């Protein structure tokens, strides 16, 4: 099983362990246990936080460069 592929998919999408288990023909428990040991939930939270932060910074830059006079 390509655990790196599953990890990236879990972290960067809104999928669940159950959906991954079905897609990759394994059990949700197996994925859950592996994910817990490798801190997937924490990595997902950081990914989402970083992505939102980047979008906010980009939006702020765009808005400040389009000032109206």
C-alpha cells in the first residue's frame, strides 16, 4: 500500500478514512491506526491553516494594489 499517496490525499482533500478504505480496499481501522501514528489529523489542520493563510495574504495584497482614488 502506498501510504504516502493516502496521506497526501487525506491531508489535501476533505475525504475520510472510511472513503479512503473503500477506495484502496482496506479497512478504515487500518488507516486510522496508521494515520494516528503519523499524525495525519494534525498535518491536515496545519495544511488547511497554511492554505487559508496564504489565500488571506494574497487577497490582502490584491486588495491593497487596487486602491480607488
